[in-house]
């Protein structure tokens, strides 16, 4: 039953733009179970035309294409808040390969981190053009703030649709190697970043990678590599308290400037404890917290060793249960993939060592199935909560709602249909390597609809999928 914000009179049995029941939609999904992040789970029909959801109805609708979706769930297309499409090699090709996986797995929009030591006035538009030539999904950009010139460019970036920015606490000491900047990512520059964003605090979000590299450097020297598995050692070298301490600092400094804070990729029980304590303190602005599937569903026992190296690292068994508690409580409100499309050979040397600085792995497109398996099946996570943390919350935080992250009339017709009973084996075929290889999950994305067109079916891409667009925000 429709029980949205609109009056019952306008929307009794049929909510939309005034079409009668005989109206022919371009695409109609009938008898589908809507997993509506705003209104819960209910059975109805969705009529789509001109790339948007035109109608939500309790009646069966007519369409140029009409699909009987009995027994299937319709989620809003996923909005992945954290990806690194185009981070290496040819930008267009990386977008193409990564977004093929995204589409198969029901991801129809993403926010992409773009960072460079060069000015954005020279680099942003070429990056967007190259991305648009390959991306099969809609994408917005978060920009890393890495130099004093970047801070001066903030008004220009906002004009160009970038309203979220990133500060990398963990990269202090690695600035040259990572992005060729001579500006230290220290606390002084962090304060400068917050001061530069403060005049725009009503329209921007600051995403922060919370790790204190001085602590990690201290631990690195005190750990004996002998007899320790790679992922255990890597966790000890980049320990949870380095994350927790950095969260306290990021919250303190950003709150002082009144700048909304988005903690990316929360990984540890100790970090979750910091979040819990901070959420109980008065604060001027919101603090949102993201985690990633890999911190929820795997740990240092992952059999792929160096291939599973990521920062922050996979944690010891047990930490993920604490993160689940915070996902279920809503304190962690988004799940982002942190997708980096490394090939196996770029990640691990022939003798099995980690290639220096090759942190991260391909993951986009797996989020929904992993949450259905580990969240819903194993921990009774409500379906509407899965829709909230995979689409609506990211869309709201990053200025894309209600076009994205919603199943209401007027939203973009981006939908993923799921068969909850069907098993499949990860990974998606577009990824050269996956830390989930061999894992079976129940909950298959059987169809992805993007802009009112069916673009993937049964994990297979339809030919002629259209390119996505750049999401100019603000
Ligand atoms: Zn990342």
C-alpha cells in the first residue's frame, strides 16, 4: 500500500502524474515487491517513461515492455558512495570495465574519488570527459584536497558540481609517492582544509580517511615479521587504535568549523567504539559513517593474503560483528565498495609479495548480494534498511536525492530486481581478481534497469547499454 508523503486522495491506488490505468508506459514492472527506503516493503507496480519512474501503483500497468516480476524484489539502483574508477591506466577503459561490474550487480550510480597533485581547473574537466566516454552508470566526483591551490579552487569546484571533498589523514609521509604533492597531510593542513570549507558548510561534505600514520609508523618498527601471516601483520602495522584516534581528531576539528564530516571506510571495533561515543556528544553538524563490504564479511583470515591488502586493513576475526551492530543500529549509514580495479599482476609480485602502495581491490557490484547474504539471511537485517544504506543515504548525503535512492514518482528509473532465493558464486566476471573468489551467496541481482532501460539480466549485460552521465551536484 502506498503511504508516502502525498495525500491519499491524489495517490489512492495510483500515484504518479495523472495517467489513467490504461496508459502505456515504456516499461512496466508488475506484481513486484518494492523495497522502498522511504516507505518500507510492499507489493505493487512501477511504470516508467522518459527515464523516470512515472507511476507507482497497486494496479497492473500496461507497457511497451511489461514484466511480471512476481516473487522479485525491486530496490532503488545502488548509489555506491566510494569508488576509485579511473584511478589507474586509461581512465575511459577503467570506467568501462568497472561500471560493467557495477551494472551487473545493480549499482547504477557512484561517487568517484578523483585526486591529483595538479590544479583541478586543469584536470577535472578532462577527467570527467574521459570518464563519460566509458561509464555505463551515472557518476559524481569527490575531489581530494591535497595542495593550497586546491583550497583556493573550492568555489570553482562547487560551481562545477563537486560538493564533496576528501582529506587523507593516513597519507602523511606518502604525499610524493601517492600523488606528487609536496604539501604535508598534517594536522596544520587539515585545519586549513576545514577553514577553507567553512564558508560553504551548508552545501559541502568533507570525507576523511581516518588513520594516524605516526602511530602506524611507530608500530611498524616494533613488529616481528617472523611466523606471522601477512594479513595479521598488516593489521598490526596499521592497527585499529590509529583509526580510532584519527576519528576523534577529525570529529573535533570538523565540528569546530561546523563542516559536515563523512568518515569513510570504518574498519574496526575500536573505530566503531569511537563513533558510538562521538554520536552521544553534542555536535553542530552531522557526522556520517561508511563501512565497506570487506570489513563486514571477511577478516585477516582471508585466504588471499597480500591480494587482500587494503588501507585500513582487514581486521582480526570478531571486529566485523561489532561493525554489523552499528550497521543494524544505523550509526553506520552507508556501505561503499572502495573499488580499485587492480589486476592480479599489479597487486602481487610473482613471488607473492605485495606490490608497494598497491592497496585496495575490485569489489563494485558485490555489495547488494553480500548484504543480502550476511545482513538479511544471517543477521535479519530488514530489507528497507539494506535499501537505505546502499542507495538512499548516500544519495541524501551527497546531494542526489530524490532523483537517486528513491522509488517515488519523479525519481530516475534506476532499479535492481533481486531474486532472494537464488544462489550464485562470486565474483563478477569483469574483475581480474577478487578476495571473494569461491564464495557463494543467496540473493541474485536478476535485472538492472537504468534510466528506464533493462541493461543487465541474470548478470549478463545487454548490448546497447547507454553511457551514464556526470552528476553535477549543488
Ligand atoms: Zn577509497
